[in-house]
C-alpha cells in the first residue's frame, strides 16, 4: 500500500509551546497535523483511533515517557514513522531510541530546517522501504 501524499502527523510533547511551534511548522509544509498529546499514554490511545503516518515524540514526559511510548507504538504499528524530540541528546537516549525503532531524532532547541530535514529523510526512507516491499 503506497504512503499518502499528505501524511497525517501526531505531535506528542508535554510542552504546549513546543507542540504549537511544531504544529505551525508542519502545517506550513505539506503535512496534516491530525492531533496532539501531552504524554505517551495519551499518544498511544490517540494512535489506536487515528492511525497517523508520522509521530513526533518527546523523550521526557510525565506518565509514559517517549521511550516507553516508542516501544508500544513500534510493537503494534511498525510502519509508523517516529521522530524523537529531546532537549537532552544523551548517548543513552539516542541509542535506546534507535534500538526501539525510532526513524529519526530532533534536538531542542530546533529550527525549521532541522525538523524538516529529519522528517523528510525519515519519510523518504519509509517510502523507499514500502516501494521495495511492493516490488518483491
């Protein structure tokens, strides 16, 4: 099944301003922001209902942090592109994110070029995988 031209995006961050910044940036491009969540537990519930194509997932959040949510998301929906967001890009955070299937990493503070670069790279890689699977 081909990936959509206008991907549906879920933004997960406990900081209202970060969600607002990402929402504005993504909507100014060709991305459809379909929802937002303040923690990983709410994100997992949202994903069950809406099935976004892309999730921006903050690492540090209350209730269920991003690394825990990433594991749940990738176990159930391995096709969802997940980009981790963090203000603390420790080696451990990066390694755990990659180990659990993250498709990219964005470090706070970020600018639009960094976010869009990471997102476009991850989305193009996902499209390439889908195309390869369709040809086999």
